[in-house]
């Protein structure tokens, strides 16, 4: 019995029903479990791994021998290959060329689906004979001669087409930590390019691929080089997202998780497991714990989607461990990524369209870090150092949690369900309580308002605190075990995954009332002086934080204690950024980059002064006279000069000549 007969026997015995169903439904392929073939015919299984192209041709012929509806052409797709064939992309070598292996990674770039010629039909101009030529290379291949003896150029009169697409797979973050991730170009065709498969293979998705490694001749200035390029032809695609929902927990793990969730000290233990080598910052660590557990994504009857992910912004003086905190948090989770805003562009964070004529034949879609971190957390350091246009590009990703792009004929919307933990420094090195946040950081107001919580990390000398900090650092250096987290990282990851997968708490009436009373009370601080303490954005943030608090206990309901915890953290955030020292009131515009009420009052006072002085000096009013009049109203000289410059930038004043200003009418 030859190879084809044995393969036919194998298919009839184990896959006849699947083959009939696939043929009737015009599916185009049949999935075959390699391990079953390995048990029945181990020599054929070994042959498939060593000489996949020849063996696949034999499997196709065996399928054709089985009487199936339609033309009987079904592509064999092999899955469940042995662990030994799972090769890391950066470890692919010349010995793997021509072999069948498994690679895993995140789709970084993807071309559009384009038709390619499978077989070209040429006609001889002398005798009219039609000559079919199978196309296996990227350059159209013509027949060498006709049976009538003619040589030369032939005219193509017909062709058989198939659909094809290129993608670039990049090694996942956890395997390439601290290294430049390896990547590999992968060629997909026929049933691997259907609309469903196209979505599955779009940038940002993590895939496990059965592939055949191939080499490609490199050409430079029309001459072939001895150095070759490698690429892969895909045989089977499997989704391999290692997300919160797919972290495996054993029964023993589950029992430990439930026991911890019932522990009254669970919150303290979780706080002690976040960046344990960093002393203090417990309020911020508590907020990060809630961010990792996240709220519940809600879909409204009108189709509106309310995000459950929590965004946190850390503003602080230099050397307060912001960067260290961000890096540590990004390592806790399966799809976490740390990036620095100084070297990050909008394209690097969201998505972009690139041109790749050499391999992919045109424009390709490339995913940025936020898309690659889908269902995870992205830590963005030096957030304020990003270009303004790059920051604005993040608006959609932060609120709608998608990244849309329309360029060069490519229109796509990619998923970016990611929590953002960002760090930023004040413009003038250290944070000033008396100045509005908008004057101290270079982040657009609209982007600033999308962060649920904002904290300030200050470096203020304090003898008692400094002694404790110094002692902690010395002790942990002498005995590193003192800085060990309360919960091991692996167990924390399982706890997070279990809570995210199984816990979707709903509000109790008492919790809802507590949050409503807080919101209404804070809104009640508005006294008609333009000072607004809280807006609906903070109310939505409270809901997410309370849901995360309930998830930690694996509770099915959000209780009053969860509402109280959310309110406590929100108050800390508001006290740090929304408290206006000059008025002694909460003003949300201070925290969200707007103009505080005290500042608005001074702006209006300066404009009134200019208007009054116009009657004395005419349209052009001397700057010095404005400063003197403002001093009488309690506005300091430098502050007045700063306000005049700001009003000039905003187009309310202009300077017709040096030292004089004029109102815009």
C-alpha cells in the first residue's frame, strides 16, 4: 500500500463525515489533527514535518480519491503538531527551511486581500494552441516553446485566480522582554483569506500558525545575492490570545483564590503585591489594583458602549519612582507593554498605513502598541513629552477603545480595549499647588479629562518620612526578601484572570444611593461662582472603581463598602488636583486642564481694566498701566503680565506696537 492509499484509508476512517460536510458547505478546507495521524501512521506524520509540500500534495490527491460533492477540492489544514515543532521566530534557521513548524505571535502588519494568478493560459499566435503554465513565482512565467516549434513571447488569453494576503507576525511581548522582537512574513491564500479569516488575522490579533518555512532569493540591482530571505506559507491558523479570560487556573488555584477573596485583608495583600520594592504610595497602588481588576463594560439598549477599563495619570516631580512603578505594573499582566512617550508617535501607539511594494505589493496596515495590548494595560511614561498631534490621536482609543484609520484605500477599525497608566512630569520640574494643571503640563484638556484618576507624586523633604524611606531601601538592599510581594506574580495573574472572567457585579440600591449622594453633594458645592467640583466623567469613573472593588471579593453585587472605597480614592484624586487654593473650593477645571474659576475671574478683571483704560488712552493701552490697575484689584504684577500674554495667544488682545495692547472687537 503506497502513501496515497494509506492517507486515503486514514481520511476515510477518521474524517469522512468532516470531508462530506466541508464539501457540501463549500468550506474549502478540512482540519486534521496531526496527533491522530501520528498514532496511526507515524512514518507519514514524520514525512509531513520533514517534506510538507510533497506530503500535502499526496493528502490532496487522497481527498480527491474520496467521492465528495462538488469538485472535491478541499485543502488539508493540520493542527495540534508536537511541542517540538513550536519554534520561536528568532530561532528559525536554515535547517528549518522546507520543514513544517508552528510559530506564534501578534499580527503587526497586514496587506489587503489581492487576487493572484494560479495558472495562466497562453495561446500560440502561429498554431492557436493553448498552453497552460502553473505560476509558482512572484514574476509571471511564460511558456518556453509551443509544440509547433515556436519560441518567444506568447499572449495570455485566460487565467485561473486565487485570493492571497501577506501578514507580518511579531513575537509576543512576554517572550521578547528586553529584546527586539523577531518577526516573520507569512503568506496566506484561498480559504485563509475569507472575510472571517481576514478579521481574525488583522493587526493586533495573536495567532498560532502551522507554517512551511521557505526561502526567497534576494535581488540587488538586478543581480541575485547569495544571502536569502525567509518567509512562511501558512497551512493552519489558530487564535492564541493569552488574555485574562484564558489564563488557566487549576481547582487548587481556584480554592486559593476564593479563600483570598474572603479574607478581610485581601485589599491590603493586593496593595502589598504591587511594586513591593517601592516604598509607600499606598493610595496610588490601591488605585492601580482597581485598574487591573477593571470595571464592567456595559452595552446600552441604544447601542452605546460604556467602557469598563480604568485610566490613571500620575503627575510628579523627578525621582519619585513613576517610571519604576509603570514598568512593574506592565509586567504583571499577560498583554502589558511599557512605552516611553518621548520616543513614541501616534503611529507607534495607535495604527498606521505603510507602503511595502517589495513583499506585500502595496499599502499595508500596521498596528501600534495600544492595539497590540488589546485586553491588557499599556504603561506610557513621559506622556507629556509626546507631540500634541500624537496625543490627540489617542482620544478615540481612550474613550471608544477602538483605533480607526482611513488612508491609501485602507479603511479599518481595530480593537484597543486597553487600560492606560500614564506618567508625566510638570513643565517646570516640580509641581506647584498654586498654578492650574494646564499651565504645568503639555497635555490637551480633552485628553486630560479622559483619565478617571489623576495623582500627584511630590518630592517634599520630611525628616521622619525620609528616615523611614532610607531605612526601607537599605534593608531591602541588605535582604532582598524583604521586598518580596505578598502574593507571587503568577498567582496574582491567575486571581486577576479568574475575577475578570467570572465576576460581573451589579449595583445594589444602597451602593447606588451612596454614590448618588456623593455626586449630588459635590455638585452642590457650585454656588454660582463658576466653580464646578465634579462632572459626569467622574461619576462614570466612580462606577468603574466600585465595580472593580466588588470584583476583588468575587462578589456578584456592588455593595456600600465598594462605593465608599471608590469615593475615598476619588476624593484623594480631587484633593490633589481639583482643590483651588485661592478660593478654598473644589474646581474640576483645575484637574482637567480648564481654566479655574479664580483664574477666570482674574481674566475678566484684566479685560475690564483694558476696556476702562481705553477711555483714557485710546484704543492702544500701555501694558504698565494695566499692571498698575490690576495691583489695585489684588492681582500680582507677574500674574497680570502672564494673563496679558495668554489673552494675546487666545486672540482676545493683540499688540499693535511694543508695550501696548488692544482689545479685539
